[in-house]
C-alpha cells in the first residue's frame, strides 16, 4: 500500500527528481508539491497542486519527501522542515533509493548503507556499525572509497600497530583504522579547522573514537604558517602545497583559511618516544604534500621506524610519483603502486612494506 506524502521540488534538481520518480511513484501517493519557485505556485504538475514552500508547516503531521541530492541545499531544506515542526522520522531522503546519482552508488556496493536526518538537520550516513555526518557528494565519495571500494584494505600482521593518519579530513579513515583490534592508537592530523571540527563530530558518533588522537595542524617538511584558499564543500580536495583555485566557488577570495604545518620529523619523533615498541603504519592522503613529507623523512633517516605505508599519491606539472618510488626503494620498501604514472589520471595508491624493519 502506498504512503501519502508531500514532495519538495527544487527547479535546480528536476533531473534528480526524474531519476527517483519510478521509486516515488511505486511507493508514495503525492498529496501536494512544495516549492520556493514563485512561478510554479498555484499551478499543477501531474495533476497535483504546487504550493509555496512556506506552506510546509501546515502539513507537519504528514510524510514529506525531499527530492534534493546531498549538498548544502539539502541541509537548508532539512533545517527549514525541522523548524516548521516536522519530525525527523517523517522526512524522507532519497539518497539510498534508486536510481542512484553520483556517489549514491555506494548503496549498490554495500547493502548496509542508510541515511537519516540528525537533530540539527545534518545528514548521517550509516555504514554497518559506523556513522558519519556528510554534507556533500565529495564527503560521500570519501565514505565510498574507504568503506565500499576498500582503498585502505591492507593487512598488517602485528598486534601493536600505531597509525599515523596524515590528511585526517573528516575522520573517516581514522575511524576505519581505529576499529581494527590490532591498532592501539591513531594519531590524526588535519590543518583546515572547519574540516577538523567535522572530524571531531564524526568521532563522537563512533565507539572507536577513544583510540583516535586528533591534531589541528598539518604535517610537512618544516614548521610554517600558511593562508590558503579553502572550500568547505570540497573538503577532500583541499591541498596545503598546491593552488586550490580549481576547487573554489566564485567567492573564493573570501574563502581563505589560516593553517599550521608541523615538521614531520619533530611530530613523528615525539610519537616514537611514546610508543617505543609499536609498529608504525602511515596512512597518507594530503593532496600533494606527500613529497615534502617523504623528502624530510628520508633526510632524517626516519623511514627505518615505519613498517607499513598505505597512501594516495598525486602528480602535478612538477612532481611525479617516481620521486616517491625512489625514496621507497632507497629505504628498503617492497611496494605495490596503482594508477598510471604518466597517464591522464594523476593519482593512485601505494601499499608498501618495510622489509628491513619486519625482519629485524
């Protein structure tokens, strides 16, 4: 039996509505459409009246479908509905309903994915026993690559692992590693403070957060303070070493972040002192910052303390992943590299084992 519901239509996302229409038609009987678009008010669509969005409060006892993809607009609609008196359980999201748009295809890769509305209008993505606040398609992609594509699925047969998460972002990889029984601690580093704050929110949602030690600064080849262009809607693309202009909106000049970078040699030495018997696993995804980190670790002869590396590498017009390979080879690492070193796709992964340290 179909459920009765209202449906929010946004003219910018009619294509998204069309993608989900078969699911909607099969499961719901639409009573009214709601829209902020003045030219639609009083008209009919599929013989159903379109009302002003402000009328939502008149129907707060009804189910309401929000036909908007995962982006900042969805968050604004959800806040509006909660303010109008809607119960969270009466707000229906379409993110995990076919047909899938963009990174919603994570729902085809794992069957234990769901989305729900949090108290403040945020969207929570549940993956198995884990929960993450996600604002954008970019953040959903991070969840997908870690928990569906399993980009960090790398077995390290030790019982005393300590993970160094360089490029913590919104904390998804830190949670992934912290839930492993053989991981004692995760030292996580994120220089962009809004991104760091979102990671702290995600740690609170997950039971493994007591293993995670977050730090509000980045890791590099030296100590320095920077002011860098920043887009909070593309948190996973922000770099401390490259120009972020390609990832910014027209107001990018107003979107700058002051960040702190700390010398990897200094920060890693302090961690080694705290865990003298640990096996160190480096997870690195810092959008080009890996070159300075590798060079500094090599300069200070610190690769001998690293047992495993799982990382994403990034090429640009100046730097090529072969530089990282030369450092790994020099320091006795066996590794597997994915991605084309000279292809159009300018990134890939490296999985590396320090054979010398494992023998010793």
